């Protein structure tokens, strides 16, 4: 089975210029990722104990999948992360 393109993201911060909130900015960023990178799904795995990005992802339309222990990257330590996913068609995006 061929690998399907996916992208890991981080949550956005509010913009003083546009007044955009983090969930709104995250949703707009997701639109760009889906369109430009032709993604079918978008994953994000923030630290499970960091409340702000987890709330932002939920409000932006991401669906909670699970919480698990992992080493997110070569510079990270073993930690609990939450896995969130946004499906392309779940947000009214065309396939």
C-alpha cells in the first residue's frame, strides 16, 4: 500500500492585525495544507498536558483519536501526546 500524503502541524496564534483567533487561523491553515499539498487527512500531535493547543485543535474542527506515549521527534523526550485528525471531506472540502 502506497503512503498517503499527510502533514503534521502546530496550532496558530492569534493575529493582532486581522483579529483572527487561533482556531480560526488553524482552520485557515488547514485549508491551505489540503489545497496546496493535496492531503486527504491532516494530523497534529501536541503534548497531552498542554491544554491550549488541544483546545485550539478541537475548536478548529479536528477530531480526537487517542492519547499515547511516544517520542515525537529526535530532540524530544518520551511523552504523552494527543493525536488529532482532520479529514478533507469532513470539513466541506472537495476530494
